[in-house]
C-alpha cells in the first residue's frame, strides 16, 4: 500500500473512482465494498426487470425495447460476475473486482449513442414498408443489430479502459484501493437537454396547463364513447352520463386548440418530468453515477417516448396531426 497518489490520479476530477477496499488507522480496520456493489447492482437489476415486464408486449416491435432486454441481460451478467468474485474471493476469482467494474462501465458508456441513433432510425423507417414484415423477422433483425452494438461496445471498452487497481491515501490517513470507472456524459447531457426543453415549452403556458388537462380528459372520454358505440354523428353517453353530440364536440374544440408541440410536451412531461428532475438534481449536486447504473431502462423508455413523439411531430405536417386513420398516430397513442 502506497501513501503517495500515483500520477494517473492527478485528473481525478474528470474520472470517477470506485473504492474497492479501504483501511483506516493502523490498517486493522479493513472494509471490502464488494457486497455493497453487489447490493446496488441487484437493486438496479430489479428496477430494470420491473420496467421490462411492463414493456414486454412491445418487445418484438421496437428496436429500443430489444435494447432494454439486452440491458437487463447485461445487468444479470454483471451481478453474476460480482457475486462470483464475492463468493470465490479475490485470490481464487479469475478476474478482479476492478476488471468487472471498469469494463462494464466502459461498455455501458459506449451504448447510449448507437442505441439512440438506431432507435431514431427505427422510428423513421417504421412506415416505409417494414409493417409487412412478420413479428419474428422484426425481432430477429433487432436482436442481430443489438448484439452487434454490444460487441462493438465491448471491443471499445477493452481497447480504451484501464482496469488496474490504484492505491491512494486520503482523509487523514485512510488508505484505499480504487478503480477507474466511466461515466456516461452523453446520458447526463441528454437528460439535461430534455429537461430544459420541456421546461422551456411548458413554462410560458403554465397558466393554461390545467385547462389543457381538462380538455385532454374530456376528449379521451369522447373517444372512448365513440369507440364503444361505433358512431361519430349520433349522441352517445360519456362517462359522466351527459349526452354529447358531434356538433357540441366541434364547438368546444374550436374554443381551445393547443399546439401539437405543447400537447406532446405536456403528455411527455406528465410521465417523465419527475425522473428528469431527480436526475438533473443529482447532476447539479455533483453526485457522479457510473455508466452501468445510469444507463438503465428508465432512461431507455424515456428516450423511446421522446423519439416517438419527435417523429410523430415531424411527420404531422404531411400526414396531419389529427388523422384518425394515420398509422403513426395509432402507434404514438399506444407508446405515449
């Protein structure tokens, strides 16, 4: 154990260090953090597994949903690796704890950019003849592409990541073995950018948001009644028991016409603003989170909803934002 900081740690403000072991005093008080990392990874795997269960029905239709399955499998592999190190001990284990944390963080840090880019491409190409493909062919294509993304991320990690244990002394004589792990700056800036964009759209219309919520609830009830009764021009019963005609709907709709941008942003923010707010708060407080934690299914589902909304908004000029027969609108309502 050395008491001087190695030259590699001079840039520790940019890099994140995971404390593997530490000693206090005369080295009699030894703490091994392997169990803590295992518990943290189990929590993350449980959260990702829950989100995956809720999105399982769309697994074969979306590239990003297939990416979600791969992230859960990656979580399982990481938990199994850390559990093996903890069970076998650092001497008998074929790989070190530092090797696992460093390389998994490198792989997870390399995943967001290709996943977001290919996910956007998948949304753009959904209406260009790919609807005729079978569910199996879609799933097979997504699985092959996702495996390729993970392979390239692994190659990048092994080519760039350093997995050597380093010794430091800090806080008045506390000695520690640390390992350099990667952050996902892309995810951090991505979340910050989405948060600022949502606030920028909603803040000027904050006084109209309650009215927009009321309008959205009313339209949802009307559409539900139309779907049940299979008619649009005849009176039908809404959920509150009042009869509403098609003329009444047109008159009331003319009184309030929010922009499509505001409607989509409000729908997106209603679901994801709490997650974005907590993530931005952690970011401003300086709580660094390694890539194998921050790249999770909550972020991936938030990204998927954003991409679907952006593509729907971009194509609304040519297809019409209120076209009930549009395939994009149907899928967007299902996804958002």
